[in-house]
C-alpha cells in the first residue's frame, strides 16, 4: 500500500460539522464545534488513519 500525504484542518472539520448539524436541525455553539472537531481528529489518530505532525511556523 502506498502512503499519501493528507492535511487535516480542525477548523475545516468544525465548519463541516456545523453545516451538517444545521441541515439536521441542530444549532451547535462554537465551543461544541471545536470539541467535536478535536474529538474527530483524535479519533483519526487513534484508529491510525492519520499521524499527527507538528508544523514548523
């Protein structure tokens, strides 16, 4: 299996969940969205779907 490079942005995850939840009749707060995004990111790491790399700025 070949390795590909994927960039995961928790802000993008939060925005995705916001739109999906609103379509389903929920109105999450910004704090709730940040938590959902963080949990999703941690889940992807735990399942070895992604590896976390810290970016040098």
